[in-house]
C-alpha cells in the first residue's frame, strides 16, 4: 500500500497497517465532528507517526500514484473541519 | 477509506484526472503533462524566491530595530542626564515598542527559514520526478502500441500529476504563511514610517513636538558642554548660557 503524507512525500506501507490507519482516521473524523480539538490533534499525530515509522520512503524519481493520501502534518483543527464542508484542503 | 485520508485522496485524484483529461491522444497527453510539470517547476522556483525575499525583508527590519533599540537607549540616558525625565520616558517607551517587535520577528524569520528549506526539498523531488517522466515518456512514445502504452501513460502521468498537485499544495500553504508575515513586515514598516521607533533626534516631515524638543535639548546640551569646556579653559564662571532664550 502506498501512502502519501501531503506536502511531505510517499511511503510504502505493509498492507497490515491499513486497518490501524483506518481506525485512527475514523477516530480523527469523530473527534472533529465532536469539536474535540485535543483528541483530533492526538489521533492525527498518531496517523502521521504510524506512516513515518512503518513506511519506507519512496525515491524521488518514483512515479507511483498513491492508494491513500493523508492531509499535511501541519493541518489545523479548523482546516480539518473545513474538509467536511466546502472545498476541502485543495480548492480548485 | 473514508474520512480525512479518503477525502484528501479523492480531491487529489479528481484534480489530477482533470489535468490529464484535456488531451485525447496519448502522445499529446504525455506532452501536455510534461509541459504542465515544467510550468509547475517554474512556479516552485518563483515561490522559493518569494520566501527568500520575505525573509530578507524581515531580517532587514530586525537589524534596523536592533539599531534603534541601542540608539533609543542612549538617547534616554542623554535625556535623563539633561534632567528631562519626560523625554527619557518617551525614548524608553519607543525602545520597548521596538524590542517587542524585535521579539516577534525572530520566530517568523526562523519559520521562513524552515519553509525555504522544505520548498527547496520539494523542488528537488519534483525535478527528479519530471526527469524520470521525461525518460519514460520517450520510451513509451518509441514503443507506442495502442492499449499497452495508454496504461503506462496513465501510470506515469498519474504518479507525477499527484506529485505536482502535492507540491502545489505545499507551495500554497507556504505562500499563505508568507502572506501573513508580509503583512506583519508591512505593519512594522508602517510603525517605522510613523516614527514609532525613530531616532528621536532625527527631524523629518513627520517629526512631532517631542522630536523637536529633544533635538533642541541635544543640540542645546552640545552647546552647553562646549560652553562649559570653554569656561573651564578660560577659568571664568560667567552667567547661564544665553542660548536658552531663543527657545519656544
């Protein structure tokens, strides 16, 4: 599974990590819905840490598309919130 | 995967396919995509130049403020020595304002430094990908045979297209942050123009009464000290210097 951390780069991750990543992602979304900024920051940091720890960085000249793309590590609570309404992180 | 990652993936993929759907012929798609990549690389270079400019501007302001802090401190001492506590207070007030601004500029310069480094890293990454794409595109063109080539094109183009979208996002974020710092730099410049940190003896068009008073006091004390020197040389103790009479 190839995962990109936006603005950072791509990593090759064992498929086994997908479930854990998904679990954290759902938790982060729930935290945003509940307006729990601290919990969001905590879970989102865990997602980034998981990819960086378990993943193997892809070479600069690798032209693979990603299976999953995570928002930038410096995503704020307000930005995460905007993800669920409006334009998302990359408006046209 | 739904949620943050899912939404992010969908948005990026939609953006990439929109970019690639414009051309129909595979060879044309390759060329179009390559041309876009070169454009993006130029934008990244321009973005780096902008960050460097902002950083230099803030650094220049930091230096100016540092000089003003020293100058205002000296002037406060002079004013106090001359017995004008009010002016000494004004100079110290300006010194404090300058110090506060100085402290807020330091972390911003550091942040711009970090952005510059990450944008240079991004540029390097994008350049490697574009190089790889260029090689791959020529191979595909040479071996072009219908369906098989189409698949390879979309693989390579999607990969590099995703990278472009991502570098674009990184640039956008860096530029947004730089905008805030530019606004900050402009605000400090405004304060500077308004004379908030000025050397209080410097008379310009915007000089206020306090500036003038202190300039007069400084020059008056210069005259006074010269007079006392002369008096000491002459060994006589005449009356108070007549220069005080000429003041408003």
